[in-house]
C-alpha cells in the first residue's frame, strides 16, 4: 500500500474498499467456465463497471489520491455497493457532500428564521425553496420589485422566470431586472438546481421543473448538459422601478443548510444615490405591498 493509501486510514478510500470486499457471492457475477473466483466481493473492474466510472478513478479513490468525488459519482457508488440508507449518508459525508434527502423539498420557514426576517424592515428580502420556488417575501421586496401575489404559486419560480417556457408567464419581479453577468448568473441558477437534485433526488416537483425547463428552453438545456454543480451566492442587479427610475442593488443569497432554503437579500451601497432611491421606492410602495407566505 502506498503512502496516500496509508494516510487514508478509515476514510473514504478504505471504506469503499471494505464495502466492495464484503459483497456476498450472490451479488457477484459468476466467473467464466474454467476460471475460479478468488475475490470474495467485487473486483475493482466490476465495481467500476456497475458504477459507470473508470477503473483508474476508482483506484485513485481507494488509494486516497482522489478525495472529492461528485454527487453523481457518490450516488452511483452507493447504488453499486448496495448500501443501506445510513451507509449511503455516511459515504456522502466522507466525500464532503450533504446526504440526499428522501423527503420532498420543504416549503416551510423555521420560526427562528422567520423572526429574523421580520426584523429586516428596511431591506428587500424574499425566501425561495431549494427548487427556487418563491415561498415568502416582505414589504420591501414587493415595493422594490412589484407584488407577485397575482402570479400562480407554481409559476412563482426564479428559474422559470429566468428561463421562460411557452406562453406561461412566470413572474417574481413585475419590473425589468438586469444583471451585470447574465451568463454567469444563468449558469449559477442551473448548477444550483443540479445541486438540489443531489440533495432531493426523489422530489417530484423538482424533477418536473427540470423536465419542463430542459424540454422547453434551449438555453437551460445547454447549460444543464454542461454538468456544472455550484451554488448561487451573489450578484449585482439593476431594477427598472417605474417611480424612482433604475436602482442598482447587491443581491446576496444565504442558504439554510438543512432545508436548502435560499434567503435573497437586496441592498444598496450606504450613502449612495441608489440607497436613496431604494428608500423612496420602499416608502412609495409600503402601503400597497403585503408580505406573503405560501
């Protein structure tokens, strides 16, 4: 065993090899006539074939020379190794990944988070589920971007707004919004949805969203095929407000680790003309902009 393998100890590589070796003979294909099977479990070549990866990459995983497999690789290994749910989750954590959630995407906001949100009175804030469905917004958001209450809940989705499909109008912003890096922002949304499919592999709503966008929007399909996995973090946007004119804001995204809720916060630079226009917009719309929980 080389030094890298020795250092792995009871880590990812050693555990994969132990699980490979423990598989019962019934799970292993019978050897060709005239050959005797020496290994008790799966050979590396057999596991690699079942998991859809190269033998070389599996060797590097087992020897500790590859320590950050993707969600897709870990999911394939868990299936090929016939792991229990507990073992599968342990494999994800050893790979530095959040285990998949077998429950549907949650739309509820924890009480503590809700209390914090209600104290952000002078900030435009909205909360999105893991699939970018909008589930809550405050007065500031509605005053700055328009009140999305009239948009059906299933269309109140950031990904559907960014990648429109057919004639159905998905709106979470009633007024024009431009971003400084449109291509980068688009890729971040798509890759964030891919990350969500790893966290919630059995969620029917998310699967349907991916199907609709892949089949109905060429740009989404192109970016989805790239396979990038990341998280949407921050952006800079210009909002074409009908009363105060264009307002440039910073868009920061905070994520709740357990449910993958995304808290989107829009702020302007302190002391800037944009901050003054933001305050004017919020003052003008505060009386007619109700917050909403879906």
